[in-house]
C-alpha cells in the first residue's frame, strides 16, 4: 500500500486508504456477489487486514476476508503469464462457491505482465455465467478509484444485459451512491439509515451495498430508477454521469452527508423537490422524526449547558472528504463548536477539490474553516501539533494514527475513519437522525471518560 505520493521518498507514512485492488471490498459488500482476485500472494490479506479488520473490526462475512479466491501469482506466472492459472481458479471457484455474481479483479502483476483477463472471463460469460472483469491494478490509484472501476464494470458487463435503451423508469425509485464500503468504518449503519429516511419520505431505494440491499437483483434494477442520488463530495459522481449518458437518468448531487435534524430535513426536502414526489408524506416523516430527535436532545441539554466537565470548544477533523465535511457541518450547526484545521485524506481528484473547499466556506452563517488535502501521517500530525485551539484542549475527530498527537495536545479523540483500531463496529451509524444521537453519545462519553 505504499502508493507513491511523497516527493521526498516516494511513499506515504501512515497510509489512510488501500490500493485499487481493495475494491474487492465493494464486491463483497453486495449481497450475493463474490470477488476473485488475480494478484500476488498476500495482496488480498493486506487489504483485508487493513480495511476490514483494523478498521472497526468489521470482518469479512460470506464473501470477504479469507473466503476470497486468489491466484497468488508466483515468479513463474510473471515470466510465462498467469491466464491459465486464473482460468483454473475460476473453474474451481464455480464448483465450490455459490454466488449470484462473480467479479474478477486484476491486480498489479496481472496488468503489468499483460494477462488478458478479459479474454479469460469472456469464455465464462459466453457460457451464461454471471461474471465480470475489472482492471484494478494498484498503480491505478487508491480503493476509491478501484471502487468506481468495479461499479462501471458490473454495469457494463452484467447490469446492461438486463435492460434496453428505453427501459421504463419507475417514479420514486432511487439509486443511491454514497460512502465507500469498508473504507468508511460505519458504512453499514450509515447506508441503512440513509435507506430508512428515504423510505420514510416515500421513496423506494436501491441502496446497492450492505445488508439492507437486495443484492445482485437490486443491481439489475439500476436502469429502472427515476434518478441517481449522489451523497458525497465526489465519490459516485462519475458513476452518476455515466448512467445519465447510458440510461438517460438524471442525477442529484448532494455533497454533504446529513447528520442531525436540520441537515437531514434539508437533505430530504432537496430530494423530494428534485423528484417532485410525496411531499406531504416526507413532511409527515420529518415531523415525526424531529419529535423523537428533540425529545432526546432536550434532556441532553441539561448536561451540555452546564459544561460540568470542561468540554472542548474547538476541534479538528482528519479523514476522507465525505465524513470530514459532514462532521464539520454537524459540529458547527448543531453544537456550536469552533473549527480549527480540517484535513482531507482520501486524495480526491484535482478537478473536485475547488468545490470541496468551497463547502468549508459556508459551514454556517459567518462560519468557515481552513481545509487542506494531505495523505502523509507525519505531515498531518506535525500540522495538528502546531494549530491554535484556543484555551482548552481540542477534540480530534480522526483515526488511530492521531492518538499520540491528541495525547500531546491534552485533547480527546473520536475515531471516525480508517484506521480505527479502538472501535468495534457492528451496525453503528453517525448519519441521519439516529446516527446523530449516536455521535453525540460517542463525543461526550469520550470527553468525560478522559476527565475521570
């Protein structure tokens, strides 16, 4: 995972993401889908242990982790090619493993030596086997880039077989493109909450990943959706634009994941207005959710107003752009905290960075924050140590890599991204109405526990 970025030594200290091959997590996040890796020995294990284990200890499940078939290419395969080895692996996998869709991910070795993985996979496709090929050599970028490669491969080679150029669109049906599975520590719970609130507002939802997805059958319905909904600063935008061209589907881009009542209500109204659908139902749902949300918040204010524990007033967020921006909006608008330095670590493509930076200039009325794009852990921690947080120790929303620096600053840390080695995550969520309550509990439990 030493993706070359640092100008001095061509490596990244304390890496914050995987390589493109790590997109096999995106495959295993689709119920009924099975990844097959064409790569060197240890590649799958390294991506799993980092993204799936030391990141909330999420586990591999039915088609992830130790289950994933791999060619484990050796020196002989580098010299003579590994296509035959891949063919044998696919044949064996089809006999042993049950899946609705197989996705072959080609790694660095296979791409560098020129293995024609597409031709190998094509043999099985002609037999009617649901299998696709994705060229995900690690040198192509990180797992965010790999994710978009995999998604496009599934649509082109599998989904497209179940549609026509003029498929009938179903009003109220949405395809959701948002967090990156496994990279985002809380993706399972977050996607479940996004689906819940959209359904509550009267929509039918192809959430596509996670336990709340109907799996491969849901992917077949992608062309039938009224529109695509992108909920992230940049991930999913290229997919939505591709689907707009391919299936004549419009898309709505909302760059900020909603956290808390205000942002979630604003989010739902944007979606409803775009779809021109179920406005009354959406307002009824918002009213019911806000009633419950503010019931809990009313009782929480007794604690918050007293500041018994010397709560921090300033903060920094270190993480991928989706969570970084969402948490900033919530902390400023809901809690009135003061933003210090904000560090984005997912290496967004340059073309998206101006729009992302612009979002930090309008966190709230007359509130903005300085944001930088950094990936190297040494540089990030050096920067954090030299920020002025005011007269109280800060709260740091970051990763395991920031724990030592946070101790030096006398602050509190809430792990919100990869790697998260001090979090065990089952279905915890931080978005929407229910996720915001969980985030509040986590923040202030962390602060008062440190004071004990």
